C-alpha cells in the first residue's frame, strides 16, 4: 500500500498539530493551543474538564501556572486519514512539578488522546478529543538543576527560531 502525496501531507499536518498542542501547554501559549482545535470542537478530559477544545486550552494553561515545570510528549500515534476527516489515537506522557512547602511534588500521567479531526479551509484541527488517563503517580522528588534559559512563555529560546502562529 502506498500513500498519496496528499495523504502524507495531511498526516504530517495532523502530527504537527499534536506536537503544537504539547508546546502550547508547556509554554502556556494559548494562541498556539487554539489552532489545534476547531472553534466548535468538544473536549472531554473526564472529571477535570468537559467543554470546548479552546476552552480546555484556556483552562489548562491557567491551571499549569500553578506548576513550576511541566513537559508533555505525544508518542505511538495511530492515524487514519479519509479525505478531509481523520481519527487518531496517541499516547501522551505528562510530567509536572509543583512546590508544596519545602517539598517538591512531581505528578506523572500516562494517557491517550482519542481525536476526531477535520480539514476545513485547508487547515486540520480537532473536532473532538477524549483524554483517557490510563494511570498516574504523585510523589515527592529531589529536584535537579534547571536550565535558566527554559521559559514558559515567549522568552523561551524556541520562539526565536519558530515562526509565529498565523
């Protein structure tokens, strides 16, 4: 089975949006996160949030301000493209740290995003996302050195080399 050039391009565009979602929540970049979801999208994150996809971005970026550090990775992407619609399952790992008095607490989650996508006006974005948390842990940790160049905003060095979101 060979894929057409268009299907390869569509798959890459969808995966780019998956990665930009992670960038959005790690850099607290709401405009980037909004590009991942269509305006009329739906997001179901279980007990933590059910509502619009863009509302989720607003909510989670605000919630993540309570943490000192966080990092999200998307892996094991299974993607089916059918014209201007697509479905995907991707595994996600998220690690977050917060200060609790004199203790550093780390939260880790292993989950899956089940997404329905559509291409509208040539742009791929999520119509519906379900986040299924398979398991997680919370524990006290001893922090290691943190690179002072790492920022959770536009002062991060990555913004100097990546084009702004249209």
